[in-house]
């Protein structure tokens, strides 16, 4: 089964991130349950237009009507069946819980500070990260490929050395004016875990290094230098955290995340996953 998160990225990339219940019913079994369980998909506003429950080939405006017992019922007009009753649940729609999504990224990346919306439902400042001894803002933005994307560009570039996460779609090649911040598509670095999403830290680190121009310009570490760095970092003050440089060096040398993880596990005598 494809990772259920792909439905979240598609929705999050949409200007109206709502999916009607009849479309959700066509998703593979388990996707809805999984996305609800991790809190990323929640009930959204009820639809004002629905697919005709009889013909299944035309959308109509829902009309509310008061019944005899003063209860409200809903119907649509249909060229074939004239008036078709619409059950309440046919109007249900699902949406992305951006609070849960941004919160999960904050937790997984250990960001500091608080989450704030820089542009309503469009650009969020998730917090700060200490990247190679520099404090940088981490942002989540959607719709950088929409026609009005220019309206949020300065919101992003005004942040402090921003690192920008997007659901899936990247902006046009000529979108940025001046330097381009590191952009990371979540569909490339996230997968759904048991109760939340999991992030591939090595892929993120590499993407940032790459965008900052460090990876392209620097000479990859030799294996001896890399092993020495690992030994130093493992023994220094009982530190068990390896630095970004080590992860990137291992990736450069080994050529894949999995091989890099195996190499680091061997060097540190600890289990290290490709994540
Ligand atoms: Zn109809």
C-alpha cells in the first residue's frame, strides 16, 4: 500500500483542502482510519454542493427545507429525478489539520520557540533550529505554485535564514528573487509512523546542505577523516549525538541513506536506521 500521507500532501497542496466523503470512500482500505488516527485528517466544513446520490454524474447546490415536524432536511434538484433527498453524511468533507501537521514537524525536528501563522493557512513559522551554530527559522508553506504565490514570497524571505517545508509542489524555477532558501518537499522526507509522521533527518540535512551550496562546493570527507570525527564525537563528554557533518559525510561517501546508516552503525556499534 502506498503511504497514506500522499493523500495529505495532495490535499495540503490544494487551495481548498477539502475532500468530499464520496471521494474518500474510494481511497484504499485503511487510509482514512490511519490518517484519522494520527490526527492529520479531521472533519471539515459540510459541502454546499454535492454529487447527485441517484445519478452520480452531476453536482448540485444543496437546499435546506423544513419538514412537517420542523426538522431540517436537505435535497438537490436533479434533471432525472427532480428532487433528491441528500442524507446528512453525504455532505461531510474531510480536511487537513494543519495544527497537527505543523506540530508533528516541530516535535520531530526538536524546534524551539512557538508556532505562528505568518500568512493565514498559507505560511507558518514552526520555530527555530540551531543549524551549524546558526539559529534559523523553519517554515511550512503551501501554495507556492499557485497563481498568487508572489503575495507570500516576502513573508518567507523576511524570516531568519529560512528553511522551507512544502507539502509536495515546489514553486516555479523563477519564483525566488535573489537567494533561494532550502526547500524540502514533505512527500520526499516523511512517512507515516504508528501515531504520527516520521521524518527522514538525513534526507533533510542533505537537502539543506545542498541548497546552501555546501555539498556542491566542498570536497567530501575521506573515510579516515570521517571515522576520526565519529570517534571524537562519540567520546566527547559522553555525547551520543553525531553532528550533521558526519551524517552528510557518511551519505556522500556511501551513496545511499541505507548504506550510510549501516556504515555509521558499524563505526559507532549502535543501531542507526536510515531515518
Ligand atoms: Zn441526478
